[in-house]
């Protein structure tokens, strides 16, 4: 795992540098959180990791050379070398949850999910931004309420609950990065993530095109340019890969699996599956019980 030297980034005289030894009431826990609803207009960075979640209202999140209005559900994972501040809350006001951990703790939590997650987050062009729906936000707020009920000297549970909040967040961060190819433009990574969702895998090509701002023909040309595959062939491989995983990990009958991946004809599904995997779906399922079969996609 790489080591990032953050200190050299904090020399600008107009920027505030925040240190966890000063900002965390209990530095030995290497974790802290707070809820606040006032702007923080001073451009700053820190020697710890921080995610912020907008829980109500909206505000302008300012990064060097870039302003963005952020609202309820927007969550950013701010790295130690990122610079940012908050200005001009909207008239209705706003509130955000900030949760902070040291770099050492963040590395440990990333490692628990994937040995590559820390570097994937640290090396991104921008801080990771995700959106949390009502249920996901409630989970985090429930954890905050639990922390607020702890006695002041209950450091062990304080630390544990902060780490749980980070793991809840890192799950969504990992999902957001799962299908990212750094050689692809952002719109294509978003499109690939969308078409791999179960609710979209059955959509016809013309409806999938509506997930982008491109016409069918333009999208098809761009898709082939970047991926080397036609959109139709990519979707077929995706469906068959999904079917293979369903054969390996569920007890659904083959007819139901063929329907789940958009084949109305079982015989057609069997032919296409065998042409790709060189086994019928039933043979693939039986063999997968005794060996490790790797899908093509």
C-alpha cells in the first residue's frame, strides 16, 4: 500500500490547516464527529479523513476553482490533501454531519473491505461523491444518536460507533468505484454502473440510451470507441454473466433465470449460454458445484 505525504500540501498562507490532535476532543480515539449548520468560509485542509453528509437544506461546497450546491443526501469523502470550505447556505438553512478519523484508522477500515480501496480513493481526480437515500441516511443518523447517548468516558464504544459509520459509508464508496475505469470518461462509468443494476438489466437498448444524453447511434459509436465492444454484445455478455452467477449462487430453475436476464425462449437462452460458456446452463451449474468457474465478464 502506498504512503501519501500530506504535509507538503499545507504551506499556502491563505489556507487553514486542521490537525486531529487539536480538533478531536479525545485524540486517542483517533475519531470524532459533529453536526453543524453554519457556513465555514475559510479554505482549509487537515491531516485526517472526513466525510460530510448534508442532512437538511443546502449550501455551496467550494473546492479550488469549483463551486457546487450540495443538498440533502449528498456525501463527500474528503481526503487529507483536499482543500474545501462551505459558503452561502440557502435561505432555508442547512445541517451537515461530519465524521472524521485519522489516516491510520482509515487505512485499517479500507483494508477490511479491499486491499485496493485506500489507493482507489486517494488517487481519484476528485473527492468521492455519493448520494445516500432516506434509509442510508437514517442508518448514519441512528449511529450518531447512539454516540450521543454514551457516557463521556466511554471511549471504546465511541470509537467503535464512529468506525461503524465509516464502514457504512465505505460500503457505498466501494460500490461507486466498483465499475470505474480510469480510462473512460465520467459519463461512461456512470452509464456502466447504471446498466449493471438489476432493475435496468432487462431494459431494451433504446431505453438504456435514455440514461445518457446521447442518441442511440451516437452512444453506440462512443461505446465501441471506448470499450472495443458493441453495446449489443456488451449487454449480451452482461446478461449471460449475471445468469452464470445466478446458476452458481441460487437455486432458481433455469427457466426463471432465463426470464430474469431477458430471454423469453428457454431454448434460445440455452443455445446462447452454451455458445459462450461451452456448457448448457444445467451442466454449468452442476460443474460449478465441484470446481471454480470464472465468468467471462
